C-alpha cells in the first residue's frame, strides 16, 4: 500500500513539474540579416553559418537567438519601429543609406565585420605598370574589373567619378568586367585583360604574396585611406538588457575561441570588432557629399 502511495505521489509531482516547465518561457531574441549583405556564400552555407553564429552568441545563457532573413532595409525599419528586432547584420552601404531613419532605434553599440587585420578598409586603384596614369580622367574609355557584390567599393567608385568627372560609371568605361573576387580583378590588370581595378589593399597584398611577379607588373595610383567598414552589426534599443548583455559579451569575444574562429571562417571574415560611431564619420560625410553633388554645393575637384 505504501509503495502504491509513493508511486501516485511521484506521478503527481512529475506531471506538475511538466506544467511548470511549460509555463516558463525561454527568452527569444531576434537576429535580422539583410540578405544582400553577404553574396560570397550560397544560401545553404549562409543559413548554416548564421545558425551556428546564433548558437555561439547565446552560449552559456538561457536565451534563444532566432535568425530572421530580411529582404530590404524597409523591412528592417518596420521591425525596428515595432520593437521586434534585437540585432541586425547588414552591409554598411545600406546602413549609411538609411542611418537617419535607423538612429532612433539603434543603441550606441556597433560592431564592424572585419575582412582583414584592420576594421576599416583602404581601397586602391590598381593599373598595369605599362599604363600611363595622370589622374582619374586618364581612365575614360578603359576596361575596368570590379567585384560588383562589394557594395562599398562600388559606391566609392561612383563617388570618385561623380566628384571628378560628373560622368556615371556605366558611361565612363569601355567595359566593366564583374569578377567573383577582388583577387581576380588584380590578376585581370596584371595579365592586361583589364586596364584598372578597384580593390581593398589586403586583396592586392594577398595576390602579391602568392605571386611576387604581380607586384612587379602592377602599380597603385590612388588610395582611399583606411576609412571603409564593409558591414556592421547593430544592436537595437528595445533589446532586454538582462539577456542582451550576454549576447554582446559573446559577440565581443567571438574570436577568442576555436569554435568562434571556425564560425568566422565560414563567413570568410577575420573578426567582428566593436567600434564607436566615429568610425563611420568619414563614410557618412562622403555619402552626404555624394547626394549633394549637383545641388550647387561646392567641393574641391582636384582629381586624384
């Protein structure tokens, strides 16, 4: 009789504990991802990498980070206004294009997606050593190689041409060859299948390291300076600090573990580095300058 009593008590306790667990809600945060921001991965690899990143960012916490693909910046803004997003990864081009609309909803916390040893990239115009370069106007009617998926490089090229020639990219060059990688753009110039390319300096350094002959066959004729962050991670104000602080801490230290480094390699990036808003000042300034060109505002037009 006593044995039956204890069995009945155990079953009652067991089912009561299930009800209590069911009522406990696991906190769910949302990580938005603007799909146009990472063209160098296919959709399957991208989803795998993002899910692994979400798990790593919630490591040692009782939080779930749900990955939400976003189709455009307007969808991100709508979620931000409704308080339905906690973090977002997006190309800096989209961030800068709508920074005024995003600012009321994002915190001061910013992380740079870092593709090289430095958070900010330096873009270089590279020509063949045999090319007689005077200034950017020397490039009119020439063959240009460009990785068109790199949105910030594409913007900088448009900025240079609009500032110094007032002619659009598609009308300025004889042909624009879209390359899969920046390294391929450099090789095009070296083998003289293109006259010029615009790439991050680390891509040029990598090609030179792998093939020293390239260094003797090409030259840099213009540098942007180390001002450009290719992509950014945003934190939104509505995120619950109790849970969000753990995610931020894991984000700050993602490169400190083997697992974190493996995840970064899946994205073909070196690190995710916390930066302050000042890192975006130069990019913001030339975005505004670009938009105001032709409005009557005067700028210095000495060609590089």
